[in-house]
C-alpha cells in the first residue's frame, strides 16, 4: 500500500497541534515570543531588502528561536525516549545506509513509482498534498520553506505533478549527488552558472522541466523562517530594478522614440537638436524641411514629456499585500483634455501609453509563475532532526531515528509579479503567503548569517 495521501481542503484548514498523547513534533508550529525578546520591524526600503514586516533582534536571540541546540531533549523528562534509544540508533543507521545507497547506485529502477513508494516506506516517510490542483501543467517555479533534510521527498511521488522536477541543491554536496540521473528529481547545484542556464531556457521558451528550490537556503526548526533569497527571480528573467528600473526603462523608451521620430533630429544632452546638412536644396525645400523637423521635434518632445509624467505617476503606485489589486494615483484632470496646450493631439500620447502598457503586460505574462508551497513536518517528540551546527549526514541520521516522518505540503495559488513590482517586494510577498499559511514569522536572518553563526560555534555548517 502506498505511503502517499492526497487530499483537497481549504487553505489553512489543516490542523497543527501539539499533544502529549501523540509521539510527534510539529516543526512548523508557531512559537509565541515576548515583546522584550524580539522587536517587530516594518521595512519598506529599496531592492536590497524585502518590503514586508520581519522580526529582528540580535543573532543570538533569533538563533534561539530558529535553531535547536541538540538533537535530543532532556531524557530525564522523557523516559520513553530513553527506552527507545537502542532501537532508534539501529533504525537510523539502516536508513542512513539506504539514503547513501540510493544516491550511490542511481539505478534505473528508481524511476519506477512502485519502487519509490516502497523506498519511502522503508525510510518511514509519508507525504500528504493539500490543494495539488493549483500546480500549473506548464513550466513553473515551486518554492517552499525548509525544515528537514527530507523535505525534497514531497516531490518523489505525486500524480498531480506535471513531470520530473529540477531541484537546486547546495553546491557543498559531493559532485556525485548532482550527477545522479535516475532519482525521482534532477539534482542540480544552486550555482550562478546553473541559474543562468535555467534563465536562458526560460527566455528561449524551451520545453524544460519545472524547477523546485528552497529560497531560505538552509533549514530551520520550523518555528520561523529565514529571509528568502531573491535568486529565483533570476530564473524568471525578472529584472533587478523593480519600480525604479521600470521607470528607467520608460525613460529609455522615450529616448528611443525621439531618435526614431525623424532621421533629421536626434536627442542630445541638454535638449538641443542636431540637424543634418541641407546642401543642394532649394530655399523652399529647406524651409519645408525645417518645418518638418520642427513638427517632429514637437511631437517627440510631447512623447518624452508624457513618458516622464507616466513614470512620475507610476512611482505613486500602491500594491496590496496579496497582489490582488493595484491602484494608480493620477494627477487631477489627467486624461480629461484631448489636446495638449500647444495644440498637439493627445492621440500620440495615448498610443505611447497604450504601447507601454501592452509591453508591460506581455512581459509580466511571459514570466514563469511561482507556486508557493507551505511545508509541515512531523517527527518523534523530543527529537530534533536539525541543529545550527549539525552536518548533512547528522541530519540524515536523526531524521531516520524517528519512527515516522510525516510531510504535509499545502499548495498556495500561483503568483506572478505585479506591474512595476520590485524583485524584493515580490519575493517578500511570496514568502509572506507561506508564512501566513504556516502561522510563523519571517526573521531578518539570511543563510549567510546562519553560516557565520555556525562557524562561530565550530559547526560544520
């Protein structure tokens, strides 16, 4: 009998509770914090930081919330765990060997779903998907939080998944891991070269596999989240400038319009004009050419002014947190007068604005959709599968120590950037959706800072 279960329920209806009668720990359960421990900070700054609310505090304070200090809790308070130790150690050793053997063998029969289901049962892993119908059939990015070393196994078996995923994994693992060809997922190093390769495939609209990654870059104990990296927007071919770069693009487009408006007039710094020589022309021809140049210059100037004004209005755009609506504030009287003050028809202005809007909509539509997934993991009570300083092999061992590991994957609605939305704002919006579903906080701590903390404590990670 398969270890998979597939259910479709309303978002947030999956109960997550801790009870002493059930020998498991809910890794994604929210932990209440006293106001004196950590302060809530609202940051809405440039593209270097997310524009969502994140909890801040000293590294030590945040570390105590997100990372456990040991794999086993006080055995004196858990006599049943002390009795389980001999069996747990033997079980963990066998399962660790199965993990390593699966990667080392890389056998073709790992593509057989019946074999994969049996493998998961031996590892004690069961997977439950919630709202899997939200996953698009086409190419997309699947992003999720990361709380156990076995989180990736949610992709090992699921009939609703369109096809085999490419999973970006840490480059610190041996090359043999990313060289595997027959695992249920394609493992690839999360390196800049690989990001560029995937971005090129997306730009070329190649029939490539969907991509899965953990934007946190590392694991937590599930009581909170590390701040997401913006790396996955690179795969989407999403520009790095956000709203400001959008405005720059509009100004650049306006300059191109001026250059393309007439072969006799080109824009120069300071607003001057450069005229081509008119030798060999009669006086009437020269006069006609001069009038033609003036007409095109006035039209081009009007287009540039309209584009600049449009950028000014766009800077006052406000986007809701859930991305459902975008409100653009316009100056009083905008669009009410069909002609400009110098008598030039506003038709060219409307055409320019319409073209820009169409191009923006087309660019947004061409971006890969991002599908947020909220992961919950349940393991044996009193056992921590991951600590701040634990190694990859240690994480494997302690996950295998638990009699059973239950992985719950809740699929949230696909998301794409709103018009003019910066990379940081979009990434923060994606992470906020996952955090709200899990009922946890996002902490202003990056994977780089986590590694620094681990190094300070003499850990392997």
